[in-house]
C-alpha cells in the first residue's frame, strides 16, 4: 500500500476512535446510589446534566442528599432497581412506602397518581387492599388483618390476587371503603396481609414497551450509542463518525 494511503487510513482510524470516545462520554451510564442508569433512562435536569441520550419519559433525578435516591423526573415515584433485559423496573410511591403514615394515606388510586405513558403497572404484581371507614363494623373472614397502627381510624389489610389497575379485587368489603395498591408478586408469594409494611416498602413492578425506545441492543452491537432524538420524537443510533447534533433517522452503524 502506498505510504500516503497508509497514513491517511491511520489518521482516519484515529479520528474514528476519538469520535467513538466522545460519543461514549456523552452517553456513558450514570449512577445514583447503587442504581446504574443507562438508555432509555438518563440523569436529567434535576442534576443540571442535560443528556441527549434518554427518552424524555425516562428522565431520572438523583436527590441532593447524598445522591442516593432516584426518582422519575423528581416525582414521588422512586426507582429502586431496573431490569433492562425484561424492560421493567421496581419502584415505590413516596406517599405509601414509608411506615405507618403510608398505611394511613392509601386512600388514593395508584394508577392515576402515575404518568403511565409509556409505562404500565405490571400484572405480575399482586393487589394489597386496605379497607377503611367501615361504619362501625370490621371485615371478617380469613385473610383480613388489622393495620390501624397509628392511624386515626381503623384500617384493615387484605392481600388479593393479580393486580389490575382498572379492576378492583373481588373481596367482601362489607360497609367499608377500600383502595388497592400493587406490590411485588415475588415477595407476596411468601407473605400474607400481615406483612403489609414490608410489601409497601419493597415497592411494585412497572414495565415499558421496547418498541417505544428503539432497538438499543442492535445499535450497541453495531458500534453505536443509543439516543433519543427529541426533534423527531424517535430513537436514533449515534455512530462514531456522527456529531451528537445530527438529526439522522435510525440506522445501524457499519
């Protein structure tokens, strides 16, 4: 090979390696406490670290108190762990996950307290029910436990079957009002309603559709970095020879 062509090839390779390093730096996984965040999750404006890498709905803030608590966009939804292989994450809601106060504050609909799109509350959860305002009567039968604790009025807990956000569990409520909350199915399998504090603390499972965030695995395998193009509201694969400001449509790298 001609020395000039060889030198040109070497310079090109070094430039691509430099660009690949720059892309990796732009989109490198981040940590919040013990949690590793990578596409489609990303550390957002709560940390003054605007990233081009993540889907807007997956923006995570890490609190300033030691940087150990991750929440979706600084909301009341805390992210406890992410299973990237199965497009799911375990989370908890601040209002119901902290001790006795959580039990006393379960009179709200979990599904409407979460911005669900593009997330869904997994049917792999079970339904933990709380009955209150029982008009002087207490629910009877197996499975009901007194969960009043420090609450101002009697509350009873019942662990039901599969959680459906639009279908309340069919239980004998008597004259009580009741709400139901998702809890991890894998935990509930070995527990009863008497373990309601632990079930609340351990959170519940949320899922997202892979189609909504693009084929990140194929992008990584081709040597690219997964990003989300806010201009066209679609996933894109950033290749080493591209500028992060490029608005190219999705493609795999060579």
